[in-house]
C-alpha cells in the first residue's frame, strides 16, 4: 500500500492549497534560485535549440537570439492571455506563431521584406 493510498481525496482547490504550502515550506528551507536552477536551464535549452539547432552560432549570438525568442514567447503568452480576458465582441482573431516570426531561425534580410 503506497503513501498516496492513505491520503484523503482532495478537491482541485484543496490540492492547489496543499501544493502552495509545500512550495512555501521548500522555499523557506532552501534558496529558490538553487532549487529551480535545473528547470530554468532546461527551459532555456529549448530556446537555444530553436535558434541554433546545428550549434554553429557564436555563444554570445546564440544567447542573444535565445533571449529574444524567450521574450517573444512571453510577450505572445501575455497577448493571448489578454485576448482570452477580452469580451467576446471585442476579441480580435489571435495572431499565429508565424506572424510573430517564431518559425524562422534566420532573420529576414531587407531584400526579402521589400
């Protein structure tokens, strides 16, 4: 019989509160920067892979592009969140990832845009 078998059945909101208590206790005991370092590194690795799948860019350029792509990711999430909160009559069509320029790993040259 596992430990989970002895726990009472909790509602989703009760599980959220229990998880929040655990997170606060963890962060009271340990530095959150240390406990989340692996997750943050793994998250950034996805952006590094998207901007430089072949690993040919200089480290500074790779970092610059990955940071820009991460910012675009969060800006897009904020945009979609605002759309979701808007009243249906005021809600425009969402912009696709390609319209945000996230599908291209190489920047467009001026000749391509004119």
